[in-house]
């Protein structure tokens, strides 16, 4: 058994985004029927209903813990059901919540060596005192069991793999050309399994392109939580809130011939869920034609507090 709880279903900035007055943010802010507030990108997973691993630590982590009783301290005066953290990239929406996890709590933090190195260079992350927090490098394409700080297995097994993407926005270096210094491992996807691979699913909150290697992996899987950032590549410009395209930001769009809905069409994935959804994306409005299209194609739109058991 694996239980997934979506703590944050939105992309960086959340929905509504603090400074955004575009259609979705406005509708959510005024509590329009068919909308709901969404916090920034994060899920938690457990294999025993007791210890959980956090996948990405969002800047909203404090309120996410408050709003989900599964995450409340339960045993004694100092306790957290969160045993550790797994990071899929170094983006602000995925690492800023690490700062919320200070206060002398034992944790293990798993990430690609690239992400660990930027955390190490930023001394503010030293609030995660090494007496309590063990930073562990995640090797690619090998399965391993997530363990707590003391080395106790969680029953959750992970295999990380590189996917097309981009270096974190705050690390972009224009002098390094078209990809701003992006290297392999800057964006990873995860296969998360229970013991003996009895159950497994994929968590890929950022992905710039469906490759044949990736589609081969995902084929026939039970559940995929996939990058749902934008409906279309030029959405920021057409919503008049920015210029960057989805491709420029390292995200493939949901719609169109190069989009994820099309790319998953023949993959026979049983349950497909969009996650990491930007506040400009019309699929966040339950009565939009885009949402209808998504649902007709057997995709679900994740929401904060969504629970999935496989
Ligand atoms: C992204 O997913 O593109 C990033 O989280 C953007 C950001 O850092 O705000
Ligand atoms: Mn993001």
C-alpha cells in the first residue's frame, strides 16, 4: 500500500498568486464556485500510515502542515510524522520549505548532487543543522529505500531519473547560452514504489518534453502525477501576465500536438493527474472548456488535500 496526500497542487506562486489578478487568481480570491485556493507544489507519501516522506518542500509548508492533520505532531512534545524529504529540483517552490523544517528535528534529505551543492552554497540552509539533518545524495536510475535519520526503512522505495528540464530560475546564467547552464540532473522524475514493487507510481512535477525513454517507463503504469503547469505554451503572454513560454520555463504544455495529453494518449496509464498547475491555467476553473477536455481525456486535476491510495 502507498498513500499519497497532495499538500500543494499549484506551481510556483500558488493560486491565487499574491500579486496576480488574472482570471483564475481573481476567481479563486473571490471564492467563485468551482475554484479553490491551491498552495505550492508538494506531496507526502506513506507506506504505513505513520511515517511520511515529503516530496518537495514548498514555501507554503507551514500552512500545508497546519491544514492536513496527518502532518501534525502526534507523539510527545516534539514530533513530526515527516521522516524526511526528497527534492526533484532546486526551484524556490521545491526547496524554500526546507527553512520551515528547522528546530532540531531529525530528518533525512534526499536530492541529486547538483541540488545538494546549491543548498550547500547557500548558508541559510545551515538552519538544517547537520546534527539533526542528514543530507543524502540520490543516485540516478537505481532503486533504494527511503530511510529516516536513524537509518530505519520507511517501506517507500524510490528510483530517480533525469527528465528534460531547466536549471532553477534563481541559478540561470545568461552567459551560458540557450539553456542557461542547465545540466543533467537539474530536473528529475521519481518512480515511487512499495516493498517488492507491489505498488508504484510516478511523480514528475516538472518536465519539458516527452522522450521515448520516458514514455517507455510510464507505459502501463497505475498512476502518474505529471507537470500540469500550463495549458498552452504562450499562456503567460496571452494572459498578459508575462512573456516567458512554457518551454522557456522548462514545462511542457497540457494541450496541443506537443502537449502532455497527446503524449500520454497511447501509454495506457490507469490514473493520470496534473499537478504543479500555474494560476494562469484555465483547467483550474471547473466549468472551463479546457477542464472539460482534460476530463474527457481521462486526466484529473489535483487539488490541495487530494488523497490517493494504491
Ligand atoms: C518553475 O516550476 O518553473 C519554477 O518553480 C519557477 C519559479 O522558480 O518560480
Ligand atoms: Mn515550480
